[in-house]
């Protein structure tokens, strides 16, 4: 098979990134409403989304900003919320050509999200960084402009509509946690435990005196660590190591 040049690969990334762009715009619009409620300007929201393209991480950051948390708390909660991207980056690094330049590896790691990771990792053979660049070129602006647009509209729309749109972001998180919770009873139980612990921590002595950001960090680390120790992921028996074919 004739090897595709990088321009072709880049355009394939643009093509596959367009649906993600539209989805990102819709979701980040709701994120922009939350950012507006936390006092962020459209430029600040745009800059935040360009530098940190992560829905859960950004929402956690916005929550800490709204709660007047310290810089340290904001940094820690963002790192914890985005920790899963460390695993995705590790998996992606195994799919590059052995001689791929470090600069390309770092640039691709800049914008690894669930969706962009999914379309890249699903391609056969080695991952060409220009495919990811193509997807990034449309998906990232969709996320950033959607956030800024949400803040602008939040300043123009009536307060009742803004409050209604703010609920849409919670719907996004429900859409993320319900499918895996339905498939795995352990995950479902952990979700309920997390809700209960979050509520209880706001009532318990000492814990209730902590800021909302500190409580979130503490509960996330404790519950995630306990789940990893008590319910480790089991590899399927007989599973063979993946072999990636190089396009000839």
C-alpha cells in the first residue's frame, strides 16, 4: 500500500475532527455559562479552554474559582481531575514510530482528550502526529470559541435562561457516568458512594471547615485509591499483545 503523505493525513484528521468540533461547541457553551457565573470574561474563558481542553478539569477549576479557593487548590484539583490523560498519553506513546521526534510527541500530548484520543488510537498502524494536528485544528477552536460564546450569551440572556442552561453541564456529566455505571456494578456503587461522601463531607466536623476545593481533592484521592486497591482491573486471560502494522 502506498504511504500517504502528511498533507493527506492532516486532512483526514480535519475530516474526523469536524463532528468533535460541533459537539465540543455545544458542550463548552454550557461550560461558558458556568464560567460566566464564576466571574470570568469571554477572553479569560477562551484562554482557559485553549490552554486546558478538558471538560471535567475545567469545570473543577471553575468551581474552585467560584469558591475563592487558593492557587494551590486550583492547581491540585485540576491535576487530579485530568489525571486520566496521563494514562492516555502513555498509551499514545506506544503507538508512535520509534524514531518519531520528541517535539511531535509533546505537541500531540498537548491536546489529548477522550474523543481525540479515541479517533487516533483506533487508526491502524503507527499514529502519524499530523493526523492529530488536523483533528486539533478544528476541535480545539470549537471548544475555545464555544466557551467564550457561552460567557457572552450568559451576559446577554435573561437570568432565568442562564440558570436553566447551567444545568446542561450537569447533564453532560450524567451522560459520562451513567453508561459505565450501568455496565459495571462496582462503578455504579462507587458513583453513589462518591455522591454520599461529598454530601457527608460538607456536614462532618473538621471536613466541613475545609474549602470546597480541598474536600473535592481529598475525596477524589481517597475514593479513587480505595477503588483501585479493592477492585483492580483484571486482564483478560489469553489476551495477546497488540501488534501494530506499519503501512508499507
